[in-house]
C-alpha cells in the first residue's frame, strides 16, 4: 500500500527527488521501492531518463488504483484524528447495582456532556461479568480484580462503617470487641465476603 502511494507521488511530480521531498524519503529509497513494486507486479510502471520519469501504459492503469488507495488512507487518517478530538461509538460499562443507582447518574451526565457522540450502555449488576466475553469496555469493581489480563486503575476508596440497629443491639449480647461478632448475625457483600478489622494501636 505504501509503495502504491509512492508511485502516485512519483507520477504526479515526475521525479524521484521531488516525490521523496513530499514523502520525507531519500531519492534512493523512492527509486528502490518503485523497483520492488515493479518486480512484484512483473510489469514496468515507469519510463526513466536522466532528468524525468513518466508512466508506461501499465503505469497509467495502475495509477488510478494508487490514487484511490492514497485517498482512502488519507481519509482513514483524518477519521482517526477526528476520533481523538471527538470520540464516537458505544461504551459498555458494568458496575455494582448500588454504584449504578447512587454514583453513576452524576458521572454519566458529566461524561456524556463532554462526549455527546458516545452512547453509554450501563449494566448494573453485582455479578462479576467476564469482561472479555461480554465485550465490556469499562468495569467499576469493589475490592481486588484477578483472573484476567486487565488494565486496573484505582479511582476511589470506600470508608466502611460497622453499624447496627439500636433495637438489635438491645436484644443481643454485648459488643465490646471484634470477637464478639462471632455470636451475632452479620451481613457481608459478595465482593468482600469477610469483615477485616485493623487498628492504629496494633503492633
């Protein structure tokens, strides 16, 4: 494909030197690439003289295809440049249900305001989806993430509090230290099935 673009430049400038100037290549490289292209095709595309190059009949036919390729490559590069400046497409996000209910509305409002051409598909679930198989682009997870080759970034931290209803505490056995919890009914989250305690006074 690159050699086809080189041929188009040579044909339009009539010179290996001028084509090289446009493409940022030495004259020798341009000449070598055209020779390799001719060898692959098994056809002579250019008539060469000491001062000028011109297309053969085969080269004239091939030039039209070269120009189309160059135009398509230019259009593709322009599209990618525009995509960097203003992304477009569908972004599939998964997160826990509580995150979807309480945090995502504000986040998505700001995100879609900044990137109006992106459509967000939000999946609120406490089930850990297979990101690769489900074709998820972005996942909010609580706790550690293992088992997949993913790019992980910490976006926030959560402060956990130990709470209980006053009526429950009044009816149950006293709570003075963590080991007393063994005699109580405790709720856990599927993302962290154990309660872990730490103390600044611990050795």
